[in-house]
């Protein structure tokens, strides 16, 4: 970096050198050098304003820096230079993170053309009957298929019943592990619910779609988000039975914690080292329960993971909690879908779906309040704020 920068004092005409310096800053110093990266990519941009690498880097750089207006500018310029499906997908994800659901989900629909192994269309064997979201299907049977993780299914299943006004019949395929809970919630009244273990070759349908395209097909906006107050239900009898069996009969405030998500997920930075939660365990008047399968080596926490045979059990445990504290994972989405008061702990650059992390709730779920770091992976202030919120709750 030192000698490249000295070279640029002699010769300021080579865009590739500015690009190299910016890339070296990113490699050596990461996000701590965002200003330097942007500075050198801007220099390269002035010399080669149509360079795809430069435009891509400026769009990503400004997005991480928090300047959404500048990020949007360079994303749009990138789309004017022989754009790829990945460019459209990235821009769609960016727009969704800004709360622009309409255009965002339109571009997000390009995800299946990127070649990413994590973004495979669930009905790829039958592309001929894929719904284009424009054709009238009021006399058709629509099959909606889950995609990606459990948390995505919990978050997006709320949209499925709305298609009863779009298609004559609706069929919804969910992961086997989620089937019983979603079925018992009665959310899918009027919808034929199927499990991933069922033989779809025997299912009659006319057209199909992937679940995460639902907001685009329904023209959803943050203001028209359906049932943010919660939409999944679990039997009160089962909740009581679970509580009597596994939850201590004390008057202490019950707090469920989940600190990491699925390791196979295609985005990082959301997990927290369990030892950081030690600050909570000295608070008086609280009782802490672990809601994950991971082994918890602490006598201050009651591990419930081994009591979970399916997500109905998980839901019963969550409903026995007064508060859930979780990182971005399936537990947070399930708690929000159940309408349980929760605090979501978010890193500097969360998954793009979380378009609202300021204020009293996260938009998707009214019962979930976000606490976000100011600097990447710096969780100290997050836990200080969390402690204050827990004490406020206790002192009410």
C-alpha cells in the first residue's frame, strides 16, 4: 500500500492502480478502512466510470458505510453496464434493506439465475409451470414451495393465506420439521398444507412459485405487512403441559436465549460467543433458559434443547418465556411469529431482510425490538442496553 500510494503521487492516470490500492486496504484492514477504499475507488471511477468492478465496489462500499443514497446511485449505474443476474439480485437485496419492497423483490426474484448453490429454485424440475406473477390464476391451483431456512418459512408463511384471493386453490409445501406447528396454528385454514416428505408428483397443481417471492406477487409494502402482531399459535394445553414439566415454578422473570444460528446459512456475523451473556446472569429476579440445541456449559442457564423433538416443543418453550433474547436465527423469527416479547441482537451489517432496526419493533414483528452494534462485532454496548431494558421490564 505504501509504495503504491507513492507511485500514485507520480502517476495519477491509471485506474487499475487505484483499484489495486482500494482492494489492498479491504484485504488488510477490512471495514475499518471503508473511507480509504471508497476514496481510491472514486479515483478509479473518475478515470473509468463504466468499470464494473469499480461500480460494484462503490455500491457495496457505500452500502456498508451507511450512505444509502450513494450506494443506490452506483447500483443504478452498475445496472446500466451489461448487468448480470447477480447484479440484479444484489440491488434487490439492497432495496429490500431500505424498505423498498416493490422494486426490491422484483430484482430479488433474479436470485435463481445467479448460479449460487444456496439459491436454487425449489421446483426446478418443473420450470414450465412457474407462475410469472402476471397471469390471471383465479381459476388455477397455485403451489407455493418453501425455500432456504426454517426462519424464512416462519417469516414468510404469513403471506400464504393471502393467495386464497388470487388463486382458486392454494397448496403450501413446508419443511417436515415445521409441518405440525404450522398446521396446528390454523393459519392455513383453506390452504392445503403439505410436508417436504410428501410425494409432490402425486399433487395436482397448475402453477407454482417460491415462498420468498410472495411479497412481490402480492405487491406488499412495509405499511401493508400482514399480521406483524403475530400469526402462529400453539395449543395452550400443550404450553401448560410443557411448562409444568420443564419450567421452574418460580415467580422470577423467565428469559429464553439463543445465541447462534444454522452454521450452513450463507451469511455470517450474526452469532455471539455465549460467554458474553454472563453479564446477564447476575441480574436479580431473572431465570435464564437456553432455547438452542447447543450444549451450554453454565449452571446459570437451564438448557431446554434436549426437550425439543420438533418445533411445536420449541414453540411451547418460547410461549413459557416472558422475554426472548436472540441473535438473527430461527428462534427470533419463531418468537416474533408467536407474538412473544423479544430483543433481537444484531451486528453492524445484518441480513438484508431486516429493513427496520430502529424504533420499537423490527417491522416484520411488532413484538421484536432490535438492539444493534455501532461497530462490527462490538457487542459490549449492546449488552449494556439489554441489561437496562431487562431491568426496566423487571421494575415495572
